[in-house]
């Protein structure tokens, strides 16, 4: 069964078994687990995840108190998150080699800043970092080692964003709610 149909079925079961409908606690708890399993568990997977009905999914999650216990609740999101992401996005990072730093700086505006502005990147840190990782930095003049180091750094930053916000905070920050 494809993800869209599975999501529709689980959502229906979640609604009908809720205390506001038929109130079937055991089945409702199972539906909550199934619903939670429909979504990615880590930052890299979520950065590439497409959800056609994100608003409905978030509403169901909030209505049914579905959240990951190890994640931050959406209401506790820090308003100063841009304090960390803004410098990362708008300042070319140094590399281990001066030539690589120069090459990175030369292409930073066209490959990172301009697309970030065009795509409202401040509200999409996981996707933005993923797109930065997808640039052919070696083709733009970085050595293999420096390109790998930057990709590893951006992967770590994705994990840090994920740790801070979790999937529910991520959907809210991306205005999917």
C-alpha cells in the first residue's frame, strides 16, 4: 500500500477511535503509534521528505497528543533559532586549505545565499542544509577532503536542528501548520 493511502487509513482510524468519536482506547493507541511511524525519524530523511497533507497531519498530531517524547514540543520552540542559522547561511565557512576557502567564498553568494533568499531558507533549515550538501563543491574548486568536511559539518548541523525542534517543530517552522 502506498504512503498516501496508508496515511489516509491510519488518519481515519485515529479519528474514529478517539474519545470524541467511538472512544476505543486500545485501538486509538495503536493508531497513534502507526501515525507516528508514518513520519521520518531523523533530520536527513526529513529534509527530503514530501508530505502532501502536512497541515492535516499536524492538526491530527496536536489533537491526539502525538509527539515524540525525546523531541521539543512545538510550543517551546526558541524564537532566537535564527541566531544560530543566520551566520551559518550568510557567512562562507573556512576550510582546511586557503585555496578551498577562496573557492567556497567565490561561489557562496550564487550557490547558497541567492537560492536561500529565493526559497525562504530561514524557515527551512533542514532542506537548506541538504541543498548546500547537494552542491558540487569539488566541481567549483574545493578539494575532495574540504568538500567532505563541509558536507559532514552541514550534516551535523542538520542533526542539531533536528534535536532542537523534532518533526513537529520542524513542520511549524516550515509553515506547514
